[in-house]
């Protein structure tokens, strides 16, 4: 391409030189014409002869003028063709060939495989630049809601995202043990890699380091030839409860999900899933066959769990009710047969079900199962939900019920009922509007520089939550009723400060109320717990 470009430039300069030559020739002919009219000729030369000579010279000049016009048109076409060729090459090198982010895109930068990237460097530091192999796909890099690299035809791409959440947790009760009264924690540090290997075949791999060890978070690929009928296989968030399946943690109004969701939600599972959504976004569904153990990497028995999810936006096109355009309503269910160590074994109000050692220091638990308890037998859970997004307002509620089964050692299992519900709201005081919980673009991003001063976006939020595990958890010998409670209520209230699209700070107060006193240190009991919670988050 470089050689052809240089040939075109040389041709352009030669054409311009020739044009100048034609112009010179015209000037010489004009001078010749002037000299050809001899005022000193003998009087015998008739006026008619002189007029004939003038007419011949005029015809010659007109012919040369027409030839010059044709030549100029040819040169102009050549220059335009060369300019178009250069523009096309620059577009390929700058990544303007399908590299925009699906969720909004971003400024387009220089592609890493660009053949023009060294042209402005001195000869002595240029690298070897072999011509591209036949069929080689050039890539372009972009930054929108993450870094993304895309081939020119858009068939292959990879995006990189990072999520980091840094917590400062302070509890009212002094001398708490093992929980620190004041603690600094990395709740989540996640690296996401996702994209497509041909446009319809999507993949995602992510790593997580939080209160526990570095481990695999997600690993799946998805066939998306038709958005209404997609197939996903691997480890991912399975479709049970709106809290878990529809809401990513980084976009929640509160720092964590509802108490039922963080304890009895499936979180991530190895699964096969058929899912899809209507083209008009009026509804979505998912049906999955999953391993079953909550947030696990292994399957401990031959039985598999069945999960189903449905979400509808029934009034999206009803112009007489604009406030309900983004009203979501639906439900989900899960059924399976278990045989493994219980998860959760400890029940929290501000932390996902986990076996991580760091969790013991970060948050107090209100219920702990005995050492010899197994989760064994059938599990059947249901959920219904409602979520409304209207301008600056978010309103969400969910109601869950069902049962889990436990046994002591090899004894027969017993069913333990459970239920919970929550209601929450969020409202942007600074005017930002949502149609779902996703990235928030502040109208005036936070900045202290004179020419860019801004406050950011401010959202107030609150949630009321109730969660109950049936008394069978104590009567069946699975937990000690003198130490723990199976019923808790929580109130979360606070302010979310969005500095910009990718940076967010939560200020939350969580007040937890226990049906009976629970220990917060050896020999110390508490009826309630107050957590003053600050979270610093980046996500791109």
C-alpha cells in the first residue's frame, strides 16, 4: 500500500508539472500570434489574408485550451482518487471499521496493528514493518465502557473491564470479635475478558479476588444467532431472583443485594441455559439446568437443578401511562436435589454467602449451622419481583419463599421453610434519569478544575428487608437457638455519589434488628447491629 501511495503522489506532481508546461505553451502561442501580425507588411497584403491568419491562430488556441481542460479534469480525478485511497488507509489504521463499543462506544484511537503507526518517527527507530499477510485482519482499539479490540470486519473482538470495590466498615459495638469494629477491606477486585469469536459466538472469562483467594468468577460462551433463542454454557449467574440475574452488583442502589438473595440466591453455577428477549424489549426469559451447589465450582451428585425466569414490561408501549413504560414484573423458580456441605453455613446481612476466611472479620453473622449439618434432599424456591424506573426514580421489590432440606450426618433430611421480602428506592437529586440499573452518566461530572467544575451525580437510597428461616432449623438440631436467630430485619439508607461514569462512592448505614440477641463477642450479646459503610468503587 505504501508503494502504491508513493506512485500516486509522484504521478500527481508530474501531472501538475505537465499542466504548467501546457500553460507555458499557451503563453508562447499568444506571443507568436502577436508577432505574426506584421504591421510593416507591404500594403499589397490584403486585409482578407490577415483576417484568415488571425482565424487560424484563434482556432489553434481554442483547441489547445480544450486539451488543457481535459488534462486538468484528468489530474483532478487522479488527485481525488489518491485522497480517497489515503483516507481509507487512515480509517483502517485508526480503527474506524467496527470497533465501537456496543454500549455507547467511545473515542477511536490508533489500532495496535496499524501499518501507518511509525510514519512520523525518525528512520533509525522505526521497526520492521512487513506487508500484511493475505487475509490478515487488522484490529482497532477503543475505550467506552471498557477497553475493546476489534478486527476491521467486526467479527472478532475482546473487551477488558475492571471492577474494584474498597470498603471501610465501622460497627457501633466496641470490642467485637472476631469481626473488627473498624476494618478496611477489598470486597471485590475483578478482571473481565469478554468478546466474540465471529459475531454470534460470544465468550466471557473473569477472575475475582476479594475477601478470599484469587479464583475464577465466570467462564462461559454464548451462541447468539437470534436474540430470542440464545444458548449459554459454562459458569455464570444463573436465572433465579431478579436481584441476582438482572442486576449487576456494581449498579445496585445499595452496596449489596437483599438478605434473601445474598444467602439463598444461587449466585454462580455451572449450567446449560436457553434464554432470550423480544426484539422490542418487552420481555425476557431463561431456563437453565445447573449443578446446584451455591456459588461452587464442583458438582457433588448426579441430580441437577432446574431454574426458570421470566420478566415482562407489559406497558412499554402504552402512551397513556408514561410513568409505567419501564415497569418490570415477573418471577423465577428453582428446584433440585442436593447432597453437599451447606452453603451458606453462616448467614449474613451485608455479605454474600461464602467460605472465605476474610468474611469472618468483615461482617457479623446472625445464624450459624452446626458442624455436622449437610444440605441434603430437595430444594424448592420461588420468587416474584417488580421494578420500576421512571426518570430519576428507582422502585424495586421482591418476595421469595420455599424450602431447603438439611440433615445431621447420615440422618434422614428435614425440610426447612424460608421466606423473605424487600422494598427499596433510589432517587437522583441531580436530575439523571434511568431506564434500568446500568452506567450513570452524570450531567456534570465531578471536577475541581476551573474550566470543568462539576459536582457529579447524587442519588439517595433506602431499603427495608425481612428474612426468615423456619423454626425447624433449631428443632431439627441444625443450629443452636440459644446462640442464633432465624429472623432478621434490616434498613439500609444512604447516599451514592457518582463522580463520573466509572467512579462511585457509597455512603450507607445498615441497621439490623434480630428477633433474639446474638453474640458479637464471647460473652456479649446484641439485639441490633449498626454498620456505617463506605465503599469506593471503580468499574469500566
